[in-house]
């Protein structure tokens, strides 16, 4: 049987970024390289100007801009639509809002090539959750306005697509609720985790020493620094945590537009010395950072699933997160971690409980790794997507 030719659209070049969407594209495409010829079309960001091939995956630059989202997205959608006649494939697959103009053109020309819209976090839901935040700066309000606009494009792309793929039962329900897509058009393919890459090691003191945090309780966050991720909950909780355990260090991995606001807030509360901002780190460094930590905290107020939660549990870290959205499908409450209501005081109480109980941390960490091993792998995700590609062709 001949290979399926798959064209994937994503504004961010997956080989240049390390977000959840980009990881999913590469992890699945590399595992299906014997059955699928995958070509990824991405924006000209982070110096991506020349086509390349990595692990059997072709990466083709399409002009966008290196400006901030959503400006880059608007340019990319216009460019990808302009290349319509030159992009030939058996299946088109767009992630988030990276192909809404392409599928619009596809339908206008009555082309029968199947188009799959992949929705990770439902933008309409993200917008609704963001409007509930009590701390809305001008920058946040502008970002929410852009999100509201992009949600309309995501909705239209979902309607125009042959199938919609998403990552959790939660996101499926929100797609049906906000975008009025029938359930028989939606397929769930959860994200996975590489459990060989993300696994516990037993020389934590040596690893902590590399980061200059030996003999210090360590709390880790990995993700974008944006309002939806709820980092101001963590800042407020840190005041109570540091008041009891003043050596506690908070490692923050990731970049984003909220970084300066977070630093300013920490300075006002005299907590900056307890925070270590590492920015975006190289992929090979991330497992080491997880292993330097005692607890993983993820205070997001809206999440389709949360790959970082899978990575943390695979590394046998107990996790603390909020009891909402797709997170409830990714963490076992009171078994692999604690799921609590969005509240800074409660967040501090639970973190302190874990920091003071090493045995509980170890028990939850062990169960977390078992849970991930049994339920989440990129191999399972790849097999499920292969069935979907065969279904539409």
C-alpha cells in the first residue's frame, strides 16, 4: 500500500519551538514515517527561512512574520492560501487557527481533498475563562480581543473541515457547545509522553547542585507565561509558602508576555529571590529540570489536556493543579496529585502539605508514572491518527 501524503499547517515551526502543539506534530509524524509522508508548512519564525528534513519529516517555510501572535498568524494564513495550487497532498491537517483561509479556499474551489482541523484548546472557551480573571491589564484585554476574533476563525475552520480532531473529552464537549459541531464529526486523540526521555533518576541532590539549589525545596512550573496559565495564583501562594519554608525555590520554565508583570509582582512582594526564571530551555535539558524538582505546580485555569502534566507524572513528580477543564482527565486526584479549586490559599496549603511529607510525594510520584505508562504514549496517539488518515482517504 502506498504512503499517504500529509500536509500539516502550523504557524510555529515545530523544529524551532517546544510547545505542546509542536511536540505533538513531531512526535506523531516521526512515528508514522513508514506509513505517512509528512510535510509541515510553517511560518518564517525564529530564523526559519530554508526548507529542511529531519527524521523523515519535511519542513517548508511559508512567509509569516516574526511578530507576536496573532499578527504572525494572520500573515501565515494569507500566505498559505496564496500557495494553494502548489500544495498537493492526500490529506490536509491544520493545527489551531493555522489553516482557516486554506480550507476556505479549498471549499470555494470544491476540491474534495479531506481537511482535518486539529483543536488543542478551544479558543472560545479560553476566551470565556480569561474574561473571568480579576486581574486584567490592558495587554490582557487586547489579547482577549484577539482571541475572541480568532475563535470565530477556529469555528469556521471546524465547520469546513471533514473531521475535527481534539485531545480530550472536555475539549470535545466545548467544541460541540461553542462551535455547534456534531459529535460524530469529532475524534479524540490525546497527547502522549516519551516515558523513556521523561523518567525519574535517583541522584536529585547532584542535579540540584548543578542549578545552585541544593538542600532547597523546589517547585516547578513549565509552560507559557500568559494569563490563562494562572501564574499570579502561584505568586500569591508563594507568599504563604515562603513564610513557612523560606528556602523554597520556584523554577519557572517558559517565556511569554506576562513575564514582566510577574517579575514586578514578585519584586513588590519581596519574593524575586525565591524564583528562578529559566526561559525557554532546550528539549534535552527539560528532563533534568523535572528531576531537580520536588513538586510540579500547574495553576492553569483552562487546559485542553496539558502535556507538561504528563511529563511531570512520567518523571514521578506529584502534581498540584486546578480541578477544571481537561486537567481532570490528566491527573488522578488524591492519587497522582491534588486537584483543587482555583484559590491561592488552598494552593499554598496543598504545596506545603507535600513539601512536609516526603513519603506522600514518593507515593504519588510512583502512581503518577504508572498512570502515564498505562494510558498515555505517543505510539498510541500515532496509531489513532493513522486510523483517522485512513478513514478520510
